[in-house]
């Protein structure tokens, strides 16, 4: 991360603080939640894993990614992830070649199936990683999805 | 205020299957409008699903979730007639909360 980027991050924080001070964002109201800006700003799979608190991850056959091999429209790519790893705590979807790698992170409390399905945007053909945190350890599965029309262009 | 979510919660065996469709632009901040100006990012950052006062799923999203986001998951411990509540908040502080009643399913 270079100095300029840090500057931008700081400014971003300042805007949030201002929003909080002026009452646009009321602390503690409703969904008072953190948003892991550092993780969503990452530009590589390894940086995303680090920003999510891991030092690396192991490939696992117990994670299944359900997605098309070829997505006709990169703006809407259905991706489902199911983990068979015991004590799955979180599932994240990472798209290697998107401008920002991390797409989503889902926290799975006890009682909720280690399964999520959503729709993501893909700029181009890319490997899609399903990162699973289970029992404090990091695992992943990967699937390449070919995109014929990008989803982030204008 | 954003349009209401469409939420479906159905029993599937002993689990509640939840499908939600939210109305949101999910602008990446990378797209340019017709005049070539960047369209500022506007996207849902946090989604929380609760049932009986307990969080059954919480998510953090980036800009690469598709426009009008869809989400599907399952949890245990719900019964027909009970409520499932979904809330989201975006990067501009806009928010929306909707609920659905768990149907007995098929």
C-alpha cells in the first residue's frame, strides 16, 4: 500500500467521522456495524485473506462453488458457496481479476447452514475463490468463470 | 427511501429457506455516465438477518454485488408464522428494514 493510498483511506475515515458527527450516521442505531474497508480495498487474493485476518489458506475439497462455467453477462453472475467444513464461521467470495478482489463476506452463526448464494459482478474472465473460515482456520476452493460481456464497464 | 425488499421465507424440512431481493443500484464508483463523469459509488455495505432477536446471517458487501442484490441462505430454529427481518445499510447511510412471515412451505 503506498502513501497516496493511505492518504485516501484517511480522508475516507474523515468523511465517515463527519457523517457521524452531523448525525447522518447515528452511532448505535439499527445496524451499527463495521465494514472492513481495508479488506474491500484489497487487490489480490492473498491481500484479501490477510485483511480478513488470515495468514494464508489451504485448498479444500469440502467447499463447493456452484456457478456457471461461462457467464453471458458479467453484471449478474450467480454464485453459491457451500461448505462441509465443521464449524464454518464465515464464507467470503473473492473475484481475482475484479478491480477490488473481495466481493462479499457472510458471517455464519451456529444454526445457520454454511451455505450462501448471491449474484456478483465480474469485470472479465477470472478465478472466483470461495474463502471459508472454519474453526479459526482458512480454506478455499476456486472456480474459473468465463465472462463474455463485462459487468463493470460503462 | 429505497423500495421494499422482496423476501420469501419457507420451511424446507426443519430449516427456514430465505430468499431476498433488494432494490438497490449498487454503483461501483468506476462507471462513467453519458458525459464521461464518474458515477459515485453507492452500494449496500451491511446486511443483517434476524429471527426471534437472534442474528441468523450478517454480511458485508463490496461494490461487486450485482444491482438489485439477491441473497439466499438457510437456518434452523424457525417455525411457520414467525418473522424473519432483513436490514441493510449502504455507504451513504441509507437503510431499509423489511420482514417476512415464515410460510409452512411445500
